[in-house]
């Protein structure tokens, strides 16, 4: 019996060595955690912006030797994202980076994820501060809203009816930009601009097309449609082009150069803005890695390596949480659109 006790530790050690040599040992991350699998969840499938964002995220994680799970529901609803998050909790991922379909509705399931020691990052569209560690913001919210109002003012010639074609009515990023736009429109400079309606295309192409048609039918003197969503701006520009309204109704907002090059060239969209969704996802990936590796907590002043993008610092967000800002919006116009249309 005593002999068996002496032999047993050696047998166990031999088994462990065998597991390591055969590749059966559990995967660990650089910080010694139990998982180096990181998930990214976008709003819905078929969204080119989302695909590029997830591409960037995947590149960042793979640069550090991690594994990536890419998920997106068929419809842009909170309920569909909740189901995905529940599955990811069961898979025991190290982090979840999500572009949320609702600011508050995901809180219960994300609380469960945090209780399972899964780090939560939001990118593009955030959740409330209690549900996340940090938000990756594409640009300063106030600056985006003000930039879009100034574009509408310019393209309308300083006066007239304008409309907004947004994504879903629950999208926190669009809602934040629209709130800034509404406040900015109260300034004396914009007194002659009349915001007639905020329409919601739900980031679905067909619905965005029909909502644009509805705006044109309801407001005969409409001069500008501002679409702070890549799906909406492309749909609106297509309607204006197909109906031979180029120059009568102008389109601006946030769009992908690859989708909007035709419409910037033909004049239906004189110019628009965006940031690089690949970089946005890439920065989200590095933030997730820093959180999972306990290099940051998501608190104000935390600094982390953003790979090829350089170093970033966590700052206060307008909703009381924290965020990291990728950079200012970039203007795409006829003089530069051909440089960018093949990039993203």
C-alpha cells in the first residue's frame, strides 16, 4: 500500500506530461486564463459594416494567438442577441465584444456573462455602463451629431426640410447622434432647417428603401435625407438615383466607401462621413485581450496596446460609463472616393 502511494504521484506526473505532449492540455491565454477564445457579436447578418468590423476584430485576436467566434442574428433584435450570448456563456469564452441592438435589454444576460468571468466590450453601439467594461466608440458622439447637422445645412443651402433615416429605434449609437443633432438644430445658425421626421429602416435594405419612398411621398419639399447608418444611406441614395431626383433631394450621413462610390460620383450623395470599421473591430479586439489578460479593468486612465493602431487610453463616456475613442469622422467626397472604394 505504501509502495502504491509512492508510485501514484509519478504516474500522475507522467499522464500530465503525456497530455501536454499530445496537445490535450487545456488552452490558456498569456495571462494564464482558462480560455483564449473571444467572441464578437454584430447587430444582424448581411451588414457590410458589421462584416468589416468582425474582420478587424478577428485580425486582432489572431495576432495574439487567440481563437475567434463570429456571430450575428438574422434580425436586429435584442432577443436574438440574448440567445447568442447565452450560447457563448455556455461555451465559456474569455470575452464578448458586441454591437448591441438595445441599450438596456441585454443587461440581464450580460450580467450573467460577467458573473461567469467573461469580459464585456461594446463596439459601435453600446449597452448601459452596468452591462459593459468599456465601450469602443468610433468617434466623439457630439462631434458626429454636429458634423451631420452641418452637412445637412450645407447641402440644403441653409434652409428647408430635412429628414433622418436611422437604423432601429433602439440603436444606442444612432439615438445618441440624433439627440445631438436635435440639440444642435436649436442653434440660431440652423433656425431655417426644419427636421420633418425621423424614420427607421431597422438596418434592413428593403425597409430602408420603403422608408425613403415614404419620406419622398410625405414631404414634397424635402431637400436632404441624413442617414447615420451604412444600410440606410445606400438605400436612400439608390432611391434618389432610380427616381431621377439627383440634385433635388440630397443624401448624406455615414456610409461605406465601397457601397457609396457610385452615388458620390453621380451626385446623389455629394459627400458623407465614416470611420474605418476594420479599425473599430481591431481596436475592440485589443481591448478585449487587455481585459481578459487583466491588463486593464476598463477604468478611466487605463492604457493598453492597440496593436498597429498604437496606444489608447480609457476615458469617461457621456452616459456615465467609460469608452475608448477610435478617432474623428472622415469625409468622403468625389476627390477621394476612388482611393477608398476598394479598401472597405
